[in-house]
């Protein structure tokens, strides 16, 4: 991710992206970062307004993924729905949610399936009420008949697919090259 226009002098980047495209992509990525952290803050504050405190944004999103359509999900299903590769993050969130009584774990064969408990269902319902009151009402101008909110959703899904594809290409390009040592953060 390039934050800010870091294009070299001459107007194009190594990938032969035009300067205008590079600047627009940098602005978009910076906005994504701001959106990501703003959304995380909103999720935590919304759940706190629903009288559930102490959960991180990822915990709350995992709870909603488990609660969605009221059916048991495997850890891998939750990770896929949330587009998170680091399943250990999902596993830790599920462990915290189970300890808090928001998620129930069922063993089916060798797999664990996770379902929202009655307390988890109530937390998600309270969250949706706060969301409807404070966020949905203010977004009514975007959910107009022209479908602005739908267009934004479609655009963000397309960008997710493009980032996933570019990530695969970057991984393939790195294959066969010597791996550099990890960045040292401790002295």
C-alpha cells in the first residue's frame, strides 16, 4: 500500500501505472485505512451502546458471523466469510466469545461448530437496534432509489477481488526468490 503519492519523478511507477492512477489509488488506499479504523471504532462503540463492553471489533464481527442465519459454522467457514486468512485470530475470538457466554461450541465428528447462545443472539439484536437508530437513519440519503449505497457496496466488493488477485500475483512473483529476513522490531 502506498499512502500519499510516492511515485518517482517522471510520472510512472515500476508497474507502468500512470501518475494520475497512482495518485488516485494512493488516495483510495489512504481512505480505506481511515475507513477500516473508523469502522472498527464504530463496531466497538455500537456494541458498548448495546451494553456489551470489553469486546474488540474482530470479536464482535466474529459474533455476528456466527449469529448470521442462526446455524452452526466451522472456524474455517467464519474465516472465509470474513475474508481473514489468519485463522488463529478467529480461534482466539471464538474462545473469548465462548468464555463470555456468547457462543456455544458443538462437536460434530472431529469438527467444532459454533452457534450463538441466547446471550449472543440478544447481544446481536441489541447491536442491530443501536445500528438502526444511529447509523441506518443517517445513511438514508445513500440508500435512495438511485442505489448509491448498493453502488458503493458493489465497488468495494470489486476492489476486494482486485486486491485479492493482486495479492496472489505478488505471492507468485515472490516464489522462487530468496526470502529476505524479517524486519527486526526489537534491538
